[in-house]
C-alpha cells in the first residue's frame, strides 16, 4: 500500500464507521454546506516550488529533491496539516530530503550545516522519523531560507537482543510494526509501548517527543523503557549511561528525551523489553454519575494495583467506541495482563471492581480471561485518524487536546475548557476521557468536533479553537501536552507553562550543543528566544 | 539526646550487637593492636581555627561562629569523616554557619555571596541538610579561603496536605522522623521513603542527592515521589511544574534532583504520599547456589509483581542481620505491603515463591501476615552506622560500595571487585547484597571490613581501598553511586562514568545558574572543570 501524501496512513483505507459517524454528526450539526474534492496531488507536485539552493553534496549521504518526498516531509499529520494538504497549500516545502544510513552520515549532515552557516548561508535541519507529528514538529518555519529534512528511516535495524537483561539495542529509524514484528519473531518479546501513531511513527520519534504509550498506569511512557541512547550532536556523539539506575548526579542525561530534535539526533537506543503477555483480563464498569466514576478511578490509581487499562470516558465516547449501547454518565474500561502470572481476575481485577462497587459502579462486563473490552476500544482508536481525513472534506473540524492535572484541580480545569469552547459561540461537540492515571492526577483527553463556515476557514477556525482551549489549559494549571509533544504549534504555551529560568536553561543548552541554531528551529523554544541567545550567553 | 559531634547519630547509643561483632571479627582478623581513646571534643573545640574573615551581616539571617556548630558542619559521616573526628583532625573547618528561616533569607545569603565575589573576596557556600553525607558532600575544599555552611534545618514545616491528590507540600529542612510523625498524625499517611540515614537526614538532602530509599522495586527513589520543587538560585527562584506528568519538553525540570547543592538550594517540595500500609507479608527463601538466588531474583524483578522487599544477600550477611542461623550461599528476603488490598500472601507472594521453587530455593519462612523478616533486617540495618563508630576505635575499616549494573554484566563486575580487593594484599571481609532490583539489573551493595595498620593510617588505608574498588566499578560498567551521591569523594569517578558532553552540559548549566561558582564547589564536578568554565563559555 502507498502512504498518503496529504492524509493519515495509507491511501484508500476503508473506514467502517464513516457513514454511521456522518449520520450521528448530522443529528448535532447542520447538514454540511460543502464537500471538498479529492486532493489533486499530481497537480500540486508539478507546480511545487523548486529548491532554493543547488543540490548539496553531503559526504556519502543520499539527498533527494523528489517533489513527492519534499511534500511528505513538509507537514506532519495535525488537523491543520491534513486541511492544508486537502487544499493544496504546499507553499513552504523543504528544499531537500537527506537519507542518512549511519551515524557517520548523520554527522556529515550536521557538519555540512555548520559549514553552510559559517559560509553565511545558514540552513535549517529538521530531523524526521515517521512524520506523524500533530504539533508542527517536522515543518519548516515560514522565515526559513534553506531547509533540509533529515529522514532517519533507513537506520532501522534491531542490532541485538539480551534475554537475560530483557533489553534490545535498536536503531531509532525503525517503525512501530517492524519493531513489534522483529521482537516477536526473536523470542515472543515486546516493547509494550503502543502509541496511537504506532504504524506510522518511529522509535526515534517516540523518544524525541516523549511518547505516552497506550497503557494507563505505571510504566507506560517511552522514558520508562529507555536504558541508554546514542545522540549525534554538533559537539560530537553522546552515549548516555548503560545502567539500570544511577544516583550519580542529575538524571538528565535523559534530557534528550523530549528535546524534539532541537539538541541533537537520537540514532540508537537500548530499550527494556518484556515477554509478550499470555494472561489477560478486562472488564467494563458504568456509573450513573461522572463524579463517582472519577472517584473510583482515582482510588484505583492510588491503590498500587497498576491496571494496564484504566480508561474512564463519558458515555458518548464509550458508545462511539462500541463499548456500550445505552447512554451512561461514565464508563470505565479496566484491563490487566501478565506474561507470567495467571489468575489476574481474582488477584488484581477483583480489588479494582470492589473499589468501583463502593463508588456506586455497575459491573457491565464481568472480568473475562481475554482483553475483548480493551481490544474493542483499541481498534476504534487506531482507525480514528482515517475518519478525520474523510470528515475534513465535509468541513468538520476534529481536534483532540490532551493535558494532565491534579485530581483536585480537574473540576476547575474541566469547567474552564467547557467555558472556553462555549466562548466560540458555535456548536461544538466536546467529550473527555482519561488516557492515563497517576496517583496524584489524571491525564484528561478532550475530543472536539465542530464545523468550518467555509473551505477557506478550515485552518483559521481550527486556529481559533486551538487558541482558546490551549489558553484555558495553561491558565488553569494543566500541561500544554501530555504525550503529543510541543512542536512549533505549542511553543507559545510551553514557555508560559514552564518556569522562565528552566526555559533559559534549555536555551542555554541549545546554544551549547547547537551553536548555529540549525536543529529544528522554532520547535519547543520559540525562534525569537533563540535569537536572544547570543545576548543571554554573552552575559554568563 | 545530644547529637554526636564526631560520630553517627546521638551520643551514648548502645549497640547490642557490638560484642558479638567484635568476637566474630577476631575469628577473621588478628587481634587489634591498638584502641583509640574516646574523642576529646572539648579540647578540639577550644583549639579550633578562628574564622578567617569578620562575621558577616547577611540581611536578617542568623549567622553563627560557635565552634561546635562549625565542627559539626565541616564533616559528613563517611568512614573518613568519623576517623578524622576520632583523631581530632578539624584543620579545615567552615568559618560560619548561616541558619536561614525563609526563602528570602536563602536569597539574601546567595546575594551576599555574589557581592563578596564582586568585591574580590569570593566565598564558598555549602548547603547543609542533616549532614549525613558519606561522600564529602558538605565539606569545604582544602583551597577554600572563606566558607559559610547554609543550614536549612530551620525550614522544616509541613505546609499543607491534600488527601484527594495524596500530596504534601513541605519545607525541605524537615528531618525524616518529624516528616513521618507529621504525616502519621495528619491522617495516617506516609512518604514511604526510608533511607538508612532517615533519623539524621532531611528531605532536602534526599532530593539533592537522589536518595534511593529502602524499598526494593518500582517507586522507591525520592525522584518517584516528587511533584514539584522550589529552588533558590542566583538567577532567581525557580518553581518546577506542579503536574502529575507532562510530555512537554525534556523531563529535566527535575535536573535539581541529584544536583547536590551545586546549582541552587531546594527549599520546598510537594511530594506524593500514601496511606500507611495495613496489610503486610514477608518471607525468607534460601538457596544452595548464589547463581540460583540471582536467577530467582532476576525473574521476580522481571515479573511485574513489584515486591517492597526483594533483598538477596550472601549467607554471611544474612546471619549478621539475624535472618538465618546456619550458613547458606544465598538468602532472599521478600516482602509485600498494601494500604488497601488484603490477601497479599496469595495474590503477590505466592507467584514469587513459585519462581524461587523453580530455581531450587528453599522456603525457610512461609509467608506470614506480618513483616517480621523485613523488620529484623531493617532494625539491624539502622544501627549499623553506630557499630562502625565503635569499631573504628579498634582500627577496623568498614566501608560500603553501592553500584548498579545489568544482570548479564553482574558476574564480571563482581569478579572485578573481588580481584581489586585481593590486590590490596591484606585480609578483607567482603560480602554483597542487592539493595534494589530492576528488570534490567540489580543494585549490588558491597560491605568491606579490613584493619588499619596503625591509627595514623586509618584514612590512607581507607583511601587505598576506596580507590581500587571505585576504579574497578567504573572500569567494569557499574555506576559510581546508586543512591549515596557523588559529593567531592566520587567526583573523579563521576566524570569518568558519564559522557564528556553531558559533563560539559552540566558545567554549562552551573556556569549559567551560579556564575560565581560559589555553590558547593568541587562537589559533583571537580573544581578544576569549573575553572575551565570561563574558557568553555567564551566559545559557545
């Protein structure tokens, strides 16, 4: 199958829930007033802006000027990216795509970039994994003059596996499916990290953005699975400690996690692997009161039981995901799994269900030795981005906002999000679920659907929605992102969320590691801050 | 009770196991040839070096020149510290001790330090929690000209507790016992972080050194309990995010953890608390082969069961701790506890015991609804430092080395440690236990006992031991410290263990946050590196 140039995933994928969703939306919104035609990719390819500088010779590294490659490397897969793809707004494409196959070639690209800057012709270099960013993480800034995307997908080997330590040494350009397949074939082991983007994202992307994974509690962040990393920087190649733990100095030799390609390029990583689970069990509990559902979820998250699934959602979402038929206020999907321990129903699930019963829950699906409830959820979840691609053409804007806050702050934050959405003064369908739970707070995940007034306002209407909700999150003690990264889209809120001294420390580290400021400029740290760096650094 | 000036803990504490230990040691070592007299603290106080500069006026902050305070703030509690205390080697004492009671006063101390540097009379400022450092973390460098110790123990309040989020906001100068007592009295909650130093160390010390805690698996590091922190730096007051989790940028706004007072002073922290456990269960398993014990421990650590205790030790140690009577090759203490879930024996312990049985273990103590096995261990463990104080006077050198390595690397590392000890060419009693276990590796903890040839060689013999073992750890892929910090004693190995670019990044951050280099100079980063900073920073 061919990857779609403008949309999510592969071309021509069927979305079974499409018609049902359209009908449901028409019960809420006015009938769409327009439908956009299928994107004319061939036309846009033929009229694409030519590269703005001669094709560079970068050591032995392959460099491409192919229009399709350049288009595919210029956008991620956010709503805005898909909308612009549908509308053919490929005005600001990258000039070239480099395909390094080794650390040496990655170094050659960085050295070439340094030389270009020294020659007075600075370039922007944008590391690219699977390109599934939904926050403008792989897109050039509008003021960029020369841009090369660095596609890491040819560095995709499983280098070694150690079944005693249960670790695997990997090149980071490997895509999710190849990684899973390779580990399964090796000896029925798994990374047990399944982001929604799994099929179209790479290990390197997960590391660079601190991907949150699919599981609800305890070890779920990609951070939790990292033993060590190799990072190519302008200062040289860094190798972090290869240790299960160390109390020697700050833990931040993992500062590369979440650095979003702004400090260096992560080329290799040793991860913790696990035996594939053989024992599974799942259950569904409903609540007549949302607050009771929240309380039960909180108490489970504070119990030390660590369910693999603990996903509380509003009834509307649960129906949409095919988990329940009839409306309830709250629906909690619970799951446990293990590679070694049988009897999960009695050992782990029963104490969770007891907590639910104490909070007026109704056990809709008694615990079964399977994961049918969690599977049902996951299957719908995985095809959701395809659904969005189709509905954009009908003028629907669908966006998700993820955050995290303390349990006691959640009601206030939730109210603020709802008020912000109401302030838009137009119909918006808004639902929430908790994707992850921590003892001190949940990670609420909001799904919003609304309609654009015209094809040309798709992006500006989305911008307005993004602005009011993000402002509300930051003003009410949420994080601007929980596992979707910051990119260029969230940079303005990132610097508001974090302490200014911490931001200055990051600017400082970037100035040290990337003195030319060429690595993914404008991502994480607004580009204006980096311009100020020279005046900051001269004072230290 | 009075705190001992030179020794561990309180003056005059009885050590029940002292005579038995002496007798045991005399079966291994020649009878001691000398016994040092009880330290003459009054004499040393009266002959102490006078402060080297006039008593400073630092805002409203109390400053003391009291000789006893100055002595107590000049050493930690390492073997070398105790030995020097016994021998009266108080040559390099701090000049003053400041006792701030608020963030404002901490700021005043830093501002005063900045001014002193600007006036050409630079000072060294050493943050001081409980002073239980065993790595030279609170001691002035020998080339210091003016030193003020900053004692944080008057900032010791429990500010607030939130029972919904299960968090507590604390001032960091609070000592372990006051913290535990305060939380218990509040509502039977606990931090569940019990370092060996608990009675004589503060929350701030645990944070600054990344204390490892007492529990064996999953959440045990102080890091795991931190929600947010307030840090006073020369650049201003920093507040880290008050969130259960955030994927926005690198996680390193916790870079303050493990910074050992070199970047700023941690004054406040919100921690995750838990209900005090009401259900407990413990068990002891013995193995006729050390390797079988290691295998069983490894498989338990990879099972996802997360025992609170999972402490494998050599038979000699287990006898010493009163856990077993007869020698075996390996002894494994297992424990589980919970505040909410009953039936731990069947739910959690049994699968662990099954793993032990599959690895030829013998269940010595069947699981009981108590924690007698883990209590027995802990009680001996807590009094061990007092024992050391007495035996030093008989010329015994007792030292512990903690490290962490991968499971597959452990045999090589262990062999290297044994070879290093043998290279000293004198009788050394050497035992090992695992204090913590991770899926990818254990944290081996070596206890060594040997004899000094004369009173004057106590410190130099200890130095030689420290050198060969630490060199062996670093050369064989271990970490120089797991939860004992780096201090000044380990700085030479710290820079060998970590990647040079990471070290340069830390130097860079220190240069930014502490441009005068006055905060705990020589701790973590060798002072020579900091001298080089100006030349490094001028290049960035």
